[in-house]
C-alpha cells in the first residue's frame, strides 16, 4: 500500500499540482467542498423525499434536478480530490479514515446503481408508486444517507488524524 | 420562523468549532522545544501546510509550518534553505513523543531568522 501511495505522490500529476503555487491547495480544496455541497445537498433532498418528506412534491419532478446536480457535484469532487491526494500522498500512510472513506463511497455507488436499475425507480418517472415500491426506494435512500455521511465524515477526519 | 433563525445561528456557531480545532494546536505540547539539525528535505509550499524535514541525531523530524501563503509571507520560499544546511528551530512538538513532529514557530539559518508564527514566540 505504501508503494501505491509513493507512486501517486511521485506521479506527474502530483508534481504538477505541487508546482501550482501557494494558493493552489486552498483553491482545489474549495472545489472539493463545492462538489460535496452539490452532491450531498441534492442527495439529501431526494433521499428525504424518498423517506416520506414533502409528499406533495411529485417524485419525478424532484428526481431529475437532484440527480443531475449530484452527478455534477460527484464529478467535481473526484476531479479535485485526485490532485489533492497526490500532493503529499505518503502523509496518509497509516491513516485509517481513508480506509473508511473509499469503501463507503464504493458502497454508496453500488447503492445508486441498485436503486437506478430497480423497477420502482424506473416506474416513478411514469406513474405513482405502489407502497412496496415506495418502501424499496425508501430503503435505498436510507442506505444512501448512511454511506454518503460516512464518506463525508471520514473524509473530513483524514486531516485530523 | 424564529426556530429556523435560532437553529441557523446555533449551527453556524457549531460549524466554527472544528475549524478552530483544526488550526489550533490541540495535539501539540504547550512547552516550546528547540532543535538544531540538518535539512534533509527543504521547505515545501504544497499542501494544506508547508513542511520541511530535518535530521537531529538519528531522528528525522517532520516540521509542520504555517499554511503555504503565510509561510511564504514569513520569507520562507522553496529552495531558500538548501538540503544539508544547519538550522535551529523552535516550536511545539507532538504530544505523542513517538512521533518526531513539530509545529514550527521560528527557524534560524545562520543569521537569517524566519518568524512563522510571531504571535506564538
């Protein structure tokens, strides 16, 4: 694992990111935070709706903008996160929070995939959902909140280890 | 409406706490330690904090400096202190003495002084 970390740090991207000047880390960090705001803000609204809040708002009306913004936020977070971790990767050797954060993101993405391929999700675009379908999506929303909050919490704690 | 206002104010106050903890020196000793050693890795102004490494006896110390822009304002530019140079540093070492890590307040190389955190001297 230390080998992988050293390889990342010594990669051309690491050297490039380190060469960008004294404000670069702060600016990239800002992009990462904006990405997380978009991602989690959108997810929170959608998940709370799936869990039963704001029933008067049709799900299909809410799901499109929140999903789009979450995807944009995720891309921004990944594109800023990768250069950030290459700056001083070897500093993170032995940091346990990395090993909570990345599996949590993986689980969150698997959950997204499972929800989106479920018949309940497919059906919500065209008709009102049956109670069993609502329960299926509510379960996905609960997992989503747990996984993303775990990822965000452990991500924030990386710097405090 | 007032509860929204009140909880927003409470949330904003709480949100300030971790930021303070992060930039505070909670994990460091109160006492100031002085070290004299040779530079093994010069000042790096990349990352959340500037860093350098010095060798004292057989131990390599990780020196944590201020955020890059502040470190640069203190006069510490990359490449200014060469590898192999002898430096005297003062700072607060990590509470965990197994770690040779210090938050650095002051660096002196020859007759040149760098005041990284003048308010802590």
